[in-house]
DNA sequence: CCGCTGACTTAAA
DNA sequence: ATTTAAGCCAGCG
C-alpha cells in the first residue's frame, strides 16, 4: 500500500537532524525508490495528515523551499539552517550527510 | 479510460 | 552555465 511508502519516508524524515535538511532524491534513494522523488513530495504533503513530522526539513535539490508555504523558512531558521535567500536555503552547508 | 499537473532528479546536448 | 529529455507515481477532470 502507499501507506508503506509514507512510513518509509516519514521514518527517514524523522531521522533528519535539526539544523540539516534532506532532498527528495536523497530520501527517495534511501527508501529504495530513487526515481520516485516526486512521490516523496506527494507523500510529505499527506504526511501532515498522517501525523506531525518535520517535513519542513525536506527541500528540493536546489534548496528551494516548498512553494506556497510561509512558515517553513522560519522553522528552518529556528533550527539554524543557513539561508541563501528568503526562499532558498544553503543546502550546500546544511545538507543531511547520510 | 486518457491526459495533465505536481512539495523532483539526473544525465546529456 | 543553461536548456532538453526522460523516468516514476498519485490525484483530478
């Protein structure tokens, strides 16, 4: 079921240390679905519905924050994530080293 | 049932 | 450095 996918993704997202961020591709690779990065984003969108997860620590490969989300930047700042600008984080420095 | 869109990524030209 | 193409899955009209 797709819920299993949610579980795997959420498990990984939950493992992301504070002050770091992970990319969809990174997570997708960890869960064994390298090509399913899109599903990770989709799953995260429903992840909030499943429970409270740090989905704000997950950004795209460019470090671009989720479109249409205002608090994400603030949340990441609170965790000490370096920002390049209001909508992009310095993923180079805060990328989750797995 | 078909096709498009989307919190995506990587490789190649 | 920038643009194109392709790959994958789920939801919606």
